[in-house]
C-alpha cells in the first residue's frame, strides 16, 4: 500500500456545482486550490450533471434575463410575458413550501445573492436560455412566465457542469478524480486537510481550509432508511450514485451541528421502469412531472394527492414522498387524449411504463395490481365532480376545481372523457436529501456549541436549514452555486485570518 501527499491552500471535496463554484471563487480570491472528486472522470459532475439545469433567481424583468441569455429578439418578446420575480416573491415561495421552516439567514443568502451569482456564473462561461418549459402556455399561443425559474443552463446539467470544468481547466485548478475523501485532518487549531483513498493508495492533502461539497445521502439506502424512514431504502435514485453521505459523516465527526430537515428530501414522480440508481446515459428520461394534466391513482384505485394544488415547480418535489407511502410504492398517472397531448417528450421514450387503450375499462385491465372496479368508480366520480362552471385556463391558477371529493383537485380539473386513454406507472425517485450541517454567513461549519470550526466549510446539498418538506424548483442548483461561491470566498479569506 503506497502513500502520496499533496498540499494546497484550499481543498474542495466534490466536483458538483457547489464544489466547482467554491474552487473557482477561492481561486479568484488568490488561493491555490485543488478539487478531489470521488467519481472517475467519465462519471464526474454529481447530481448537477443529472439535473435539468433550471435555476431560480431574482429578476426584475426582461433586462435581467437578457443579462444572462443575451438579446431577446422582437418575435420572442412579442409572444412572451417574462414578468419578474422579486426577492419578496422568492422569500414567500420558500416560506410557503417549507411550511415557514426555512432559516431566515440561509434563505436570505440564497435569495439576495441569487441574481449576482447568476451573472458571476455567466462570467465563468455558463450559458443560459429562457426556460419556456415551466411557464404558463396561454390559449393564444403566448407564454407567460410563472415567476421563479426563468432560465435554464444551455445543455442542462451537463452544460453547466462542462462549462465549469472547462473554467477550472483554464485556470489550472487540478482535479483528482477517482479519489474518495475519507476523513478530515485535525490540528491543534482546527482543520488542516483531508485524507483520501485512490484505488489502494492512501493520499493525504494538507491545506489551510477545506470545503466539503460532497452532496447529501440520497444514494445511500441504509442512511435513507435510517433518517428518512421506513421504505425509503426502496426509493429509486434519480442522480449520482456517489452521494453516499460521506461529507456529512466527516463533518459530524468533526463536531458539526446537524441542521435542517434530516427526515426530509426532494423526491418526485419517477417512471416505474427506472433502474435502482440512475445512469448518465438515461439523464432525465424517467421524469414524470406532468401529473397536472390528469389524475394519479394508487393500487387501491384511489386518488391520494391534489394534482392541481399549485404550479408544478411548487408541488413536484413532494409527490415522490406521497407515492412512496402508497401500497407497493406504485401509482399510475392517468390521462385522456387532451391530457396526453400536453405530456413532455420524456413520456414517449422506449423505456416508459406506458399503457394505452380506447376505453377506461381496457386501460385499467392492463394495470397489474390495481383495484380496477374502485379505479373506475374513482375516475367516474372525479369526472362528475369537476366544476364546469369555472372556465379552464392554462395561463394561470384557474380555480377550476373538483367539488365534494375527499382529495380535491384544486386547479385545472378536466374530466377524463376523450379517448384514447393512457396510464404511466410511476414510483418514488429521490433527488436529494435536506438534512445537513449548520453554517455561518461565510460558509464556515458551526459546531454543536455554536462555534465555527476553524478551516472547515460546507456547500451545496450539505448545507442544512434551507429546505423542509418541499422545495421550489430551480432552488437546488441556485443554492449549490450561491453557497459554493460563498464557501470558496470564505475559505480563501480564512487563510489570512488568525485562528483562535
Ligand atoms: C435528475 C435530477 C434533476 C434535477 N434538476 C434540477 C433542476 O432542474 N434545477 C435545480 O435547481 N436542481 C435540480 N436538481 C438538484 C440539483 O442537481 C442539486 O441540488 C445540485 O446539483 C447539488 O449540487 P452539489 O454540488 O451540492 O451536489 P452534487 O452535484 O451531487 O456534487 C457532489 C459531488 O461530491 C462528490 N463526492 C461525494 N462523496 C465524496 C467524497 N467522499 N470525496 C470526494 N467527492 C465526493 C460526488 O461524486 C459529486 O460529484 C436535480 C437533481 C437531479 C438528480
């Protein structure tokens, strides 16, 4: 067994968006930086690379969007109402979906640094596009932005990842792949580096500061069952197989304060045919987020979730938990021809668990394990409880609801009565975990006494206190970028400060 050692000012563990931003920011501040990444080079990029690339940032109007995407032509302007997303709206959405648990300091950093961090990402070479997919499509063909995530990264998660890897290469920041950080090195005055394993070799890294950006524990079935609860070991993993909770273990071993919603996570509706753990070759083809266009039934033949509670970006991240709680962790999204016409392309992929028939009876006959009589009764009852006196309007939360059902559909309710009918079998896909460690406003990890641990920083999914129960779409990448940059700046600044 060999032993190799390296030395840098700042060591960053993890090369997802948080780690790459931390490394670039620390380098910008004059530090010598090294990144250590557990994955081999061809699987690099963490959850970030699997992501859709949607980002939620404050913007005042089209000028702020143009600062990111470049000039928007007259035809595009004419058919689009880009609206705005104020800091108050961002706080409001974060507060509402987290049941007002989000920590004001954490939320404040995320919201108030979102716009400038997007511009900074642009200077690092990330390219953006207006995000049309998530917006209201008006009946006259115009698009009205629904607030929040107004842009996506060109090339999605792969795009943002490869732009930032290229930026690191341009700046000469070394990245050690296939190297797993295993523990922190401690000195009398705080953290002095990390220990790692590369193949059979032990590698040690000495540094003035360490940024942990290793993601959450979403890929670790044992930790999921332990912290999220029974059956979470059965959830499919939507992203990287490398996010096993290593960074959290190391931080807690160093005395970090556990913080945030340790029994909570982002989990959405995911195709039943998806593998246990996702692969880069599949990307997001198993995403099944168009439940607004139909209804969702469990094996008892019952609805269990208000499909129209709010816009998709504010509800999809909690649907996975609701599905996991159903018998056999399965559900079926049911659409008639009108609903099917609104489904995104990934529903049509070869791997999709898709069923189709000209009658509801024939459709239900194909669904293994569902109570068919009850399912038919549920659909019939749903159809007759739609408030037809409220006009359907896909351009806003239209209030077209059901009346008299134990589980209502609060908006966009339409009877399922136009053949052919389609069903998609779905299960719970976990995206990332919410539990993390407490950091201060410079990204330093705080210990259980409330004191910052000298030389130790955290970023990205490892930061606790932001998301509880649910999350507003696009805030994962945004928080990875904001807290990544913050921790990189903090780590570089800490090099000059005396440790006490
Ligand atoms: C399918 C999918 C779609 C998504 N879509 C969106 C979206 O459109 N918008 C949005 O805002 N968010 C989205 N997200 C969430 C978003 O991807 C994450 O919140 C964000 O990328 C987290 O960044 P991160 O850097 O903290 O973690 P990651 O990008 O996961 O990076 C963590 C890195 O740490 C490495 N690592 C782990 N352990 C070690 C160790 N011991 N030593 C060294 N390295 C280690 C991992 O290999 C990984 O590369 C999506 C996620 C998924 C899975």
